[in-house]
C-alpha cells in the first residue's frame, strides 16, 4: 500500500500537529537517559540520534508505517534477486558483490560464483599494478558512480594507500580538468582506467579518447599495458586497444558500483586484503539490515527519520558535516546516492505523487563548513537537520589537532540543540535544531564499507516507504539527448525550431 493511503500516515499527520512544540532541551530534561535510549550501535558504527525531533511515540508510528507499506517484504525481495527495478526490469543486487563466496544456493549460486571469479581476477590485477614500480600514476576516467564512489573511498583510505603511487580522477567533460591532470604525467609511468558500463557515456569516452591521443602523442606505444577498461562492453574496449577488461552486470546500478570492478582504483590503493575488508564491513551491515527488528535496525530508523522530516515536519534539506578531512568527498557521494535514487515525482506505477521525496543534500568537511554556512544553520530562518561524522582514533601523530577537531564536532551539535539567549537579537541562537552524530572507532576499510552500506539501505528504506523506484535515473537522460542536437548547432548557429531562449544562447555561443 502506498504510504499516503495507510492509517499510519494519517496517524503521523496528527502526531506531527501535536509535536509542533517539541523541544530537545525539554526532552532531555524529562528523560535524562534519552542519549542512551536513542543511541544505537550497528556494525562498525555508533549512531547518536538523541538530538533529533523524535520520541518513542514518533518512532513507533514510523515503524508501523514501514509495516503497512511492506518495507520488509520489499527488502526481502531485493535480497532474493527479484526484479524490483521495475522500469528497467532488473534485479537490484549490489549487495551480492559483498556476499561471501559459496554462501548462497538456488538461482543466486551462479551469479555469486561469477562475482567472485571477477573479484579474484580484478584483485590479482590490482596486486600486479601495486608491485609494478614503473607505474607511478593511476588515472580513473569515469563519471557519476564510476567516479564518486572510488574517488571518495581512495581519499577516505589514503593513509592505507600504496607508497609511490598517485591517484587522479577525471569525470568532467570540461577539458580543463583532464588537461590539468595530464600536465604532470609521463605516459610510460601512467595507467589509465576507463570506467563505463556501456563504454558509450559521452563524458567518459570523450575523456578516454583524449587521454589515448595524448598518450600516443607523448610517445606511448603500449596501449594494452597502460589502459584497462571497467565495462560490460569488452568489444568496444578492444577496438580502442584495451586488452585488460573487468566487467560487471546490469543489476549493479552506477551509484552502487564501488563494490564491483569500478572499485579497481581503490583495490590498487589499499590492496586485495583491504578491499576484501571493505566488502566484509558492508556485508556485516547487509546482515544487520536483513535481520535486525525494525526498532533496532539502524538503516530503517534513519530512512524513517528522513520520511518524518521531509513529509511531516517539512524540512527540505539535510547537511552533512564529516569531521575528518579524508571524508571530504562524502557529501558529494551521498548526494548522488540519495538524490539520484529518490529524487522522483512518480510512484512505481508512474502515478504522480502528492507528497515530497528526496531532500536536498549538501555539506562540507568540518571545521571548514563552520566558517562557510554554519551561520545559516544556527541563526537562519530554515531548520536544517545536520549529520556529523567523527572518527575516534586519528592516523596522524600531530599533537592537539584531533582533540580540537572532536571538540568542535561535539560543540556544534551542542550549540545547535541548546542555542543561546540574547535580548539584542544579533547574538540570539534559537537552538532546538536537530542533528545526528555518527562515530567510527577508526576509519578503516571495514568501517567505511559499513558506513556506505548503511546509507545505501537507508535510501532503500525511505524510497520503499515513498513507493518509488530508487534504482532508475531517467532524469539524467533528457539533457544528454538535447546536448547532441545543440552540439551540432554550435558549429552552424542554426537556431531553427528552438525555443527563443535556447536560440539566443546559441547565437552568442556559436563557435
């Protein structure tokens, strides 16, 4: 049943009307154990949800909404390999990429065997490149999920990176990005990884062709050694001279593909064992999502919190503040994961929705964000829930830095909640502004894998409750189609048949 047709949805509307005066300070005064009762541990992650605008009654109603919308049945269908991506008639099995070898039977036994065969080959190649002292630079050319996932993870685990190798990521079709990367490279010391499932993505293939032309112009002669393809279209890669190819399957969505051959840059950076630890951390979170009851299921609780904020309290965005510089690309990664998955206006039957779906996600690492946009978070007219991510143990030995970093993270969450009174107004902080606090003991491959999988399943939860297909992305396509027509017109200035605005821009920009 679609969420807005359920009794629980109506009950939540009434509950939200009664909760308009909810105040975190009063909630803590009434329940000194609130921090304990609303905190939860899941594999590798501690989540303190106590500074959110919820109470036990709210969570109970949200869990009932999950039951009435069939969340667990939808979840179980995904883990059975059913084609829950209905608009593309595909299974959704990124979780299978981190499933232990030989652990499933029936229809999933053969796909799992293929996963591990590809994984072994990919990790063997990664170890080969790690041991090759002549290769000093690895350039990943991809876009969307073929860029954001591996780039975020390589940066996050940079302290575990192989010595003597530098990693570069090129995604934008803007030639300035590729030119800046190529400027400092030597062809005989560079490995290019071309990441595109179809080997036809416009941005990726334009960059790939330019990289190949540069390689040859600089005297490079062994394309097979210096280029590898991460694609399901091995024939197209071979036509460009690439002999090393690692494939993946149509049931792996781009934004969920880090666990596949798309993760090769990460495997080169942290090694086969590190990559397997990443998969194990994610699998532990998969099991938690599959088996924990709703009231103790962290991805479910987070996804339901997102529904509560978006549909009942009217919060339109969420800010992410990772207090660890290695997680600086985390906001961009989660932005794609959630907004591309759940930025939908119709349900799974194609019917227009009368309620909102994905919030706007944005953020920067702390403490940089404090000096950029936290002014608005504390004193602006909109309430924006904030998510802090902190890591208990640093990997550096510099004195004072990590203690100060953690102090800032805790203090910002405290300030958002408590606020500050000022009769003059300018120094008045209203407080009662919600936040969640995620804590990792260490930033390791396993903890990063668990954190990513946690957010994947969180997005699944909210999308399932909203009754949308979280696994297609048709909104990405229209602009690409129109760009093909406009590109040819840029050479001629032909504005015939175009709307007046587009024709005017074309006239100014005709090359």
